[in-house]
C-alpha cells in the first residue's frame, strides 16, 4: 500500500479514485488478511513492557525501539501524557496482562506545546458544552515527561512502579533522550 506521508498535509489526497481514505484502508486490510497467519500469541507482551507515547504520526515506535509484534503494549494519546485513561490502560496491562515496566515517550515539536487550556473554552463556545477532559497542554516537554513519570510512580492502582523511565524522541534525528525524574 502506498501512503501520502511524503506529501504536505494540505496536498494529501482525501480520496483516491472516488474512494474515501477509510475505504482505501479497508481494502488494504483485505490484502493483509489474505496473507495473514495467526502468530499464536496471547495478549501478554513478551517483553512485559508498556509504552506510553504521543499519537503523532511521525513516531514509528516499533521501528524506533526495535520492537516486534507481541513485544509490548502500546498506549497512545495526544502528547503521550499520563491521563486517567492512560492509568486505566496501564492498570489493566499490569494487573491482568503481566507488564512490569513502563516507558514514556514524548517528542520534539509536539502540537500540545502550541495549545492551551483555552482550547476547551473555544470548544465550549462552539458546541455549547465544555469537554470533561483537560487538554494537558505543556510548554516544557522535559518537565511534562517528569510529570507523567510522577503520575505513574505514585498511582496506587499500579503494582509495578519501580521501572518507569521517560524519554523525548527527536523527530529530526530519531534519537531518544532520557529524562531524569529529578528536575
């Protein structure tokens, strides 16, 4: 399957030959499924690690970390911040599926660095209802990684809080830079 990743976002096609992007992806899945062989795995990650990262399309986590299918649980959201839903997923990952380590990955050039909590107010003005969730915007990516590490390390629902490490992925070099939990 070809992608439009090399095109600027404003010139990326929204449809291809009358197909929507979703239609194109569903057809790609049919081709994938025709070649698919059940790997015989269960849901427990082989490396017993959960990776929490930003949803940014520039992050190919498996390639960047040398991971294979079945190695880890991957939890992604805007900014890669540790929210209540992230804690929910980590709790299930640890308590029901055996993970013991947590890796947090934020990145350079994150869109949350240019937003503020005013985004919620703008949404409220537009739709007449304020979102229940926080934007979790930040100005200092290193400090936000520290905050996320602290949220994991102090959460009582997580039994494995000793192996929690945080990193910033450089979108220009592909390198991870480890963040010390101390500021």
